[in-house]
């Protein structure tokens, strides 16, 4: 289930957001700590007005609540009064022990409102996560909930493990005696922050009751995704523990457009799979846990393209030659990972139909992406000149591929005309869109100017080439085409 956390300051504004997102959500959580206190008297009207099961939550400041000016007694009194509205659930922190809090819990049970007994850890993932949740279930009297902050992939895997322990317990597969009914039927477990995003997308698939999301002006907790994105991009409701997991590893990775591209292809091919963003500094942990996670394929981005080459069980020739791996595919029978490079294939795609063999190309930049570009151009039989700010890198790259290279001054010494000029540095990328590594470059108008940057659509480099009459190509077709090849390697299916 998808639960929309409502964090507006008025009841009306919350209802508007609920109505806007109704098609995507199954229930709503009203975060009373975000509401203006003048709204408290109207709280009981919300469940009827929302027309969906509602969770009443008045979070304490210590657990992330934002109303710091109210006393605990007043907070509890507001919830007690609101209960008459017929709330399906109430969220109460697991350290609640004052008389007023215990009275609130009794009143909730008497009103038929199910108690979610929660705890929050904004500093990490506690070692006893599953045990504490099982304890909080009190023999299935309450729904235990934990929201924790994974700082690393090791932490994310601890959340996954806790899901497994809790799910096993629910199904009795750990041999727990359930003669007096289940020890645990429902639980809620999510990881916050960007590292925790996969656990939000997989919350139900891994066994939890729901995931939380935000759609208003404020994020209720770090790492919330919008309800539309959960449904339209990640196909949340169709995911299960059987779904194949694909994803992208990098740091940072949340800006990546790859989840949109791959999940759209998963949908159009009707595959039981999902493509997740894994912000990680520990790619080796994801590779070694592939069987448990159902992980079958990974796109690799900065800063891991070189490092994962050594983590794969085998690598394709292109990875060996380029020295970087942007795709990892897991063999489901042996759980062995093979590394590929699809950047060079993607790079060539928009050049299809252009005569390349025995013609001259200029490559600006000598970083990781330039290696794939030079490999592709040399493979097509082009005569390549590489220029780079750090001349030694250009010289070394040129030596690896049998071409010429050096500093930008080489451009002053050459009369060559280049039918193809490729910009591969990060200069001109958002937000520094005015930057151009070769601002004075003298385009004659016959060149094809190709910038592998895809944000912005037209870099300063491409704008100057276009104004000279050149054909221009930006980095998006390359990104798309390398993803098409990755998707084929991951699934054997075609990405339209
Ligand atoms: P990288 O390995 O870090 O290389 C960066 C390159 O930019 C180096 O040549 C570096 O020169 C140069 N550079 C950086 N700052 C500079 C400055 N102030 N002046 C002059 N040159 C400068 O990065 P990468 O992985 O090659 O990525 C480069 C770009 O390609 C990024 O914008 C990335 O988004 C894009 N890309 C696009 C695709 C796609 O599918 N379209 C795929 C991969 C990458 P030095 O060697 O002198 O530092």
C-alpha cells in the first residue's frame, strides 16, 4: 500500500493534496505536528472528508516532529480529542509511558483504532532492528513501525535482513509457536535518506505493510518519493519478492534519469522487474548479495566505473580496452557477474549513416567518457586527435589507442579540418552552462559537433557550433542508446 504523508499547515490544503493524488494512494497519514494549532479542533472531520483509511500522527520533536512549542500532555490531548473522528490507525512512539499516553492507547483501542507503535532513528540502523519491532508488536496487538537512516549499503542490507526476519516470523517459517494467533501480521519498515530509497520503493515487496510518500510543499521525511513516481515510474503495486531487481550504482545517483528510462522499458515489456537507484560506496556488497536481493543487472556510474571492473567475475573485451565498466550482468544460475561497456555503443548510435572511416576526428577531453569515445572512433577507423587541459592525460590516452594527443595548444598548430568534433569534458554541464572548454574554436560549418553532455540540451559548445552552421548532437541519444544496449543485456528484451 502507498500512504501519503500530509504535511500542509491547514486541513483544507491537506485534503486538496489527497484529492490530487487519490488515484495513486491507498491511505493517508495526517502529520498533526505540521498543522497550525488553529486547525486542531477540526481534526475529527478528516477521516470522512478524506474518504480513505487515515493514520493520525502527532510526532514528538525527538522523533522528527516539527511542533516544538507544544507540551507532551497537550499533544496527547489533541490526539485524544481527534479520535472521535473514526481514524483507522494512530501512530504512537514506542517510548510512550506517561499516564496520558497510556490512556490515549486505551482510548484508541476502545474506539477500534489500530495502534502503530513506532520508533525513529535518524543516526543509523540499530543492530536490534527486527527484535525491537517484534517486541513492539506485543503478540500482534500493535503494528510495529521503524523508520531508520541507512548511511551505507551495509545498513540498507540490514534493513533488508530485518524485512526477511519479520516476514519469516509472520509466515511461521522460523518455527515460532503461533497457537494463540500470529505473533506479527503487519509491520512497517523504511529506510530514510537517499541510501534508503530502494527500501521505500520495495517496502511492500520486501514484506512491509506500506510505504510513505510526500506530494506537498514539504517532504515529511528524508527520501520521500511522490505517489505518482512510485506508481508511474516504479510500478509499486505490482512488485513482489519475486520481482527481478535491476538498478544503477553510483554516488551521487538520485539525479540519474536511468530509473525513468529503464522502468519505462520494464513496463512496456510487461516484465516482473524494477530498476532502483542505489547510492553506494560499497558496490561489492550489492554484488555479493545478488541472490537474496534478486539483483540481476546494474548500470554503473561515477565514481565506480573503474573500480567495478575488478569486482566482476569476468569482463568483456571493451571493458578491458576502455578500462571502465558501466554495465554489470549477473548470471542467475551461477550468480557470477560479467562486466560490459555500453557507452561506446551508445556513443556511435547517433553517428549511424555518417562516413567515419579514414576521416579525422577531434576529441576534447581525456576523462573516463573520452576513453569510450576514442575506443569507438578508432574502432570505426577514424584518425583521432585528443586535446585536454591536462596534456599528459591526452598523451597517455592517445598512446593507448594509437592516436595523437596533447594540450589545447595543439589546436593552434593544426590546419586539419575535422568532420567530427566531440566534446567529452564536464564543462558546460548544468549548473555551469556558460562554460565551454574551447570558446574560441573556429568552426567552419561543415563539422558535426557532438557534446556528450545531456543537461542542458544545448551546451555553450553546441550553441557556438550551431551558430557557425554545424550539425549538432547532444548527449541524450548516447545516454538512451547505451541504456537500450544495457536493457538488452539485462533482460534480452528491446527498449523502444
Ligand atoms: P571525468 O572522467 O571526470 O573527466 C572529466 C574531463 O573534463 C577531463 O577531461 C577533465 O580534464 C575535463 N575537465 C574538467 N574540468 C575542466 C576544466 N575546468 N577545464 C577543462 N577541462 C576540464 O568525467 P567523465 O566520466 O569523462 O564525464 C565527462 C562528461 O561526460 C560528464 O559531463 C558526463 O555527464 C558526460 N557523460 C555523458 C554520457 C552520456 O551517455 N551522454 C556518458 C558518460 C559521461 P582534466 O583531465 O584536465 O581534469
